[in-house]
């Protein structure tokens, strides 16, 4: 009988192999949207599919169960905080989850999603929901089957949520979102009644290369390590970790309006700085990544919004930015610029929504997913339900499905359920982390106003980043902040910032 | 008992898997020298090693022998020209070769080569041969062991040659090289006695971006398909095939002298155009590549030298090139430019050698490798033997080992033996192919002078490129040209071109 230590060494060697495969798949994907010539597309899809299938087979190989039979009892003899114990717990959970899902199901689902993405591409042109309806019906069926493989559950969306936000469930998130919604609606209404700041000066083309050079310095100050990363242009921005020493970001460009690359790059740098600061001792194991979608978004949205759209940040950077774009900004005072980049406006489109209304866009999607899975809503009823909720939550009704129910790719890339909550959880978690930072460093905003981000990044590294996936999200937040997760910090932050910006006298 | 057809289908699926792995390894290598941040280096080496080891294990898996036991007899029932028969013959040869080499030996050799590359890096700084001597001695020992695994052989270099130029052996190449040397020496001497053309106007910085824009049009005219490729900057130029639809080239830049990217890009495009025109029906099998090193070099050197350094080519392109670089070339007539880019000069350095002396650089290395493996020369004697051969073949003696025996990385990247012959075989094969093209298209140089390359590329595709690795090199050359391989076409070409340039009255 081999010792647990010997079995653990075998497991780690196997995980290193899987990590190497994962790094290769990451590069295949990165290149696919950056530098790959068009002619490489079909072979590239196959390369990715082949390596991903191999990864899946190797992660679910039957001999891993034999290792776990030795290791799971061993982990229970170790202190809870022990790295090996955390690794074994993680692998045991992930192995169980992946083993339950039949290979044929994965292959069938993957074929269906390819076809449904294509249908979505057509529907986006025409605005015809009927084009995607039969595909979404099948996707919903796949989603229910997936949930059943992962039964038991309280709500059929729970297992799907846990694939991207481990430890969360529908009831917990609904409770958080209900409180958040009740808190946000009066704020949104009050803002709608206040005078709208001028944003005309944003409606110009801000030269891409000039923005990129400015961003190079900003991201350097944030602590993004360029020796272990790079910054490229893609249609959809993302951050990707190929190894501890290679965490890349991409950005996009919006001509005619100041948004990208400026804010998307800050957002993606928040993901990348997280990955770059996971402890290198987890390298080669699945713990060497940021902790699931909500915690990851807390970092990206904190650097984008809490830092990059803050007054202290622009107190430091605006003089330079104004000089760089003197054509558009020479006569625009800091306060006007700050108000413009923070304009709050109910709109149809999630990805360009402001900090306040963004959360409502997410809640709509989350609630619709939950009702679809419960069976209280059908796919046929989805477009009208979407429009009705936009009226209820945001007071606007999409004039067509292109800017309505057809706007997001998520349900065509993956199953229905658990696709969106991470974005709003990120805002909630980020606000709670920031309050904890302020408790330790009451002068943190002075640091930001001085262009100094080491204290902020240092705190996040110490309390969040370095742990990788060692702890579950709710555990990590409670350890970092000393409190269970709550929406109060986010509401306090939004009321303070936007109350001030819009001259309101409101309490959350 | 499964039918041969069923077994063949299994083999092809397995080869497709190996091809996908190979495509991933290719991208990992390409990115490593183009866009990877420095911090990614160590993980990247491991990713490549892991996937390469997997490839090797999967190519030599024991069940392939069972498939071959069914398929080899089946292939003999098929016409020789049948694609499946060629594929089975190829896999059987390659499988036999790879199975004979123990996995431990490969790992041990790979570790040794890493260490010896590092020693070479140091020796290149100091010029001390003693630094690499013990490493080369061990490499020579590995080379002999490798040959013995692949025994029987007539000459210990034969199995090593056959890894990169299948079907060739030491005796055949020595015979070709002897004739070539006897033919070249009088030409080199006569040129040395003739007046040297002026090259002063090449000794400037020719703007990189302007050259790249010019090359874009030249390579487009050659037929390089940009939808299925791209062109990047690296320290060492190369062409790489990731799939039929993705064949990339890289180039380098020499400031202060007109050479790169101009000629290296044409050279690499010759490799890439070959790969782009292999029949797509071989995709996913090992036949979907150019036929070994000598034939591949015949294409790259043909496009670089026979086209890119020809008078007809510059008749067409020089007016534009002269306008682009008017600062340096406004007062330089076409004939002077043509003479300068073809200047022949005995030198120490292989990679910058001209068309005539280049072959002598190769023959020196080939002969030294052969003698080392025979045991008639020791590593300790190598530096003096190198210098003596440079005196004998080229009439120059390297003043130090940096520009002498230490100049090439080849013996530190791989074994000693079979590393260099492909470059000179490329010149020999390319000249014979061009004579065959001229026999069918006597006006081919008029096409080139008109900037029309479709006839040339079309002939090469029909007779060489499309076949991939279906035929062995000597077979392919004989099928394409109707004659066995000989050095006469190369000698005729060099005597005609350089006799004309240097005003000589010589016959080969």
C-alpha cells in the first residue's frame, strides 16, 4: 500500500501534466483571436477540441478515484488551512462533478452549442427571436439534464451556478439581489430626476495609440507586471493565464466615444493582476487560479470602477490625460470629466451600462434564468418577459430584440443558468473588500490620488490574490473582511459616490 | 479480424490526433520567439516538453505495431502510387525508427543538449573551444549510440542523415559533393581574380517597414497566401506550418546593410509556399508536409536565389525598389545593384555566404561530421581541422573560433551528423528542378521579368509541392525532372550566372 505522500506526489505530477495541457489550450485560444490568419480557423477549432477532450479524459481517469480513496481520508487528518488538504478537497469536488457528466453528453452539447451560436449570429442581424427559439429550447433541456447529473439540489440552477461560483446557490443570490434591487431602485429614480451631466466631449475619437501609451503607465502603476504579460487588441477584451509567468490581457477600441481601450484595459488588468499574484507555490495545480467568477470580477471591477472611475485617480491622472487629448479636453475641468465618465443612465445594453444600473441588467438575466429552469417561464415567453423586466427594473423597453434578449452570447456559448451572477457578485464582493481595506488604511484614497497603488494591491494580494483557489469564495470573503458577504457596502458606496455626483440627499 | 480498411481508419484517426498535438506544439514554439513575455519562458519549455513527450509516446504506442501487421501486407496489394500505400509505408518506416530509440536515451540526450547549448552560449562570448569540447565529446558519443540503435548501416552517419533526408546516405552525398567541389573551386578562383563589384550602397540602413511593405507585394506575387499565413519579426527567421490553413513565416532585420528582411523573407516564403501547396487531402497525416530537408531547401533557395537574386526579377522590381530607397539607390543603375547583391567572396560565416561559396561551407561541415563519426577525427582535433579545411576550400583561415568552429548552433541543438547536407542538397535539387521547368517553359525567365510567378509556382506545385511526403526525395526529384539527381545543373547555372557577372570565360 503506497503512502498518502507517495500518492499525493503522483497526483501532483498528473495535475502538472493537466496544467501543461491547459497552458497549451490557453495559447491556442489567445492566438485564435489575436494573430491567427483566417485560414487557420477550422484546424484551430479541432486542435482546441482535441486537447480539451484529452484534458477532460485525463482529469476524469478512473485511477484518480483510487488516489482519492487514499487522499481524502488523509486530507482530513491535516489542518484545514494546509495547502495539500485544500488541493485534495478541490480535486475531489471537481473529479466528482466531472465524472458525473457523461462524455457523450459533453460532445452532444458541444455540437449543439456550435450550431446555436451560428443561429444566434443570424438572429443578431435580423432581430428575429424565432431563429434562436428552437435552439434555446434544446439548450434549456441540456441545462436541466446537466443539473440532474449533478443532483441533488434545492433549485435546478444551483449546480450550474456552482460550476462558475462554487459555494453559492440560487436562494443565497436571490436574497442578495433582492436587497440590492430594493436599495438601487430609489437611487436610479433620484438620479433620473437630477440634471444630466454634459458628456459631449466624450463623443470623439480618442487616438488608440495615445490611450495605449497612457494605459501602459497606468497599468504599470497598478502593478501589472509586463515581464509576465502583454496587451493586445481583440474584438472582445479578456485576460488569460498561460502560466504564472505569462498572464496576458487584450482590449478593444471604440472610435467616436471615450470608453475603450481605457476602461476595458483597466478591467482586464484587474483580472491579470489577480492571476499574477497567486502564490507561485500553487503553480502546476488547479489552485493556481483566481477564485471563481464572482471573486475574479471583484478584482477587475474594483480596478476599473473603484479605482479607474474614481475622483482620486483622476486627480492624479487627469492633468496628463487632458494634455494628451487637449483637442477634446483642454477646456473641460476635472469635475466635468469625472461626472461624464460616471454618467448614470438606464439603457438597454449590459456591457456599456454604468456602475449603478449594471447590477440591474444582471439581476434581470439571473431571474430569467432561474424562472426558465424552474419551468415557470418558457423560452417562447422569454422575449416578452425580458422586455417587461427592463420596464420594471430600469424603466426602459427595448425597441427590438437586437438590443434586447438577443444581445448576449452567453446562452449560445454555454448552458442557461449560472452565466451572469458573477458580474454582480463581483460588485458586491469588491465593495466589501474595499471597506475592509479602508478600515486598515483609512488614507487609501490619498494613495490613489498620489498615483500609488502598492498598498491597495498589497492588501488584495495578502488577503485574496495569493490564495488562488485554496478557499471557496464565501470563505475567502469572510476571511478577508471578517464579515459574511452582504450588499450593504456596495449600496453605501453607490449612494455616497452618486449622491455626491448628482447632488442628492439620500441614504441607502 | 478487422478489415484493413477498418484498421486504416483507426490509424488515420490516431494520426489526426498526433497532427493536432503537433499543431499545438508548433504554436507554442512560434509564440515562444515572437510574442511570449520573458516571464513565460520556463513554463513554456515545460509545455513544449510535455506535449512533445506525449506525441512521442503516442506515435510509438505498441498497438500501432498491431495495426501495421495488418496494414503493411495490405499496402503491398495497392498500387505503388496509391496515397494509402504511401502513408502506410511512411508510418511503418517512422514507427520502426522511433521504436528503436529508447525513451530514456531521448530524455538523457535532451538534458545533455540543454546543458551543451548553454556551454555553447558561453563559448560564443569567449571564443574558447575548451568550454564546449567535453560537451561535444559526449554529443559524439550520443550520436554513435543513436546510429547503433538504427543499425545496420554502411557509414555511421547514414542513419543520422536519414532522419532529415530520407533515402540519402553518406556515400551518395560524398560523391555529389566531390563533383560539386571540383567544379566550384576553379570558379571561386577565377572570381577572386576578377574585379570586385562595388557594394558600398548596400552598407546603409534600409528602413524595415518600407522593406516589409515591398515584401508584402513580392510575396503576394510569388503566391504566398496571406489568408493562410503571416509575417513576423524574430531573431532567427523560420517558416512553420500549424495546419494547411496556417503557415507562418518570420524574418529578421539587419540594420546597416541590405540583406534582411529582404532575402530571408523570400527564403522563408519558399518554405511556406511549399507547405501551403501540399494537397489538402493529406491534412491530418504525416504526409502533409514538405519532403524532408533537402527538397524543402530546394524550394526556399530557389525562391530566394534563383528568383530573388536574379536579373529578371530585378528588371521588374528595381524601379520601384529604387524609388522606395532613393536616398541610397537613386544613382545606382540596375546592373550595379544586381552585381552587388550577388557579390561572391570567400568568407568565414555560412549564413551570410553567397550562392557560390555557400556550398563549400556546407561541404566542410559535412566532411567533418563524417570524419568525427568514422573516428578518423577527434573532437580535440576539430578546431584545427575546421581551419585547415577553410584554407583548403575557401582560401581563408578564421582568425578566431567565434567566426570559425563555434559559429553554428546545430551540434548543440541536436546530434552530430546529418545536420548540414540539406542546405547544399537544396541548391543541387533546386537547380535540377529549374532546368526541368525551363525545358517545359523556355520563357520562364520572361515570366519572372514580368513579375509573373504563377507558371513557376504552378509547375512546382504540380511536380513537387502537392505530393507532400508521399515520395522519398530522390524518387520525387526523378519523377519531377525525369533524371536522377546530379550536380551538373547547379554547376551550369552558377557558371552561367557568375561567369556573366564577373566577365569570365569558363565552362564547368
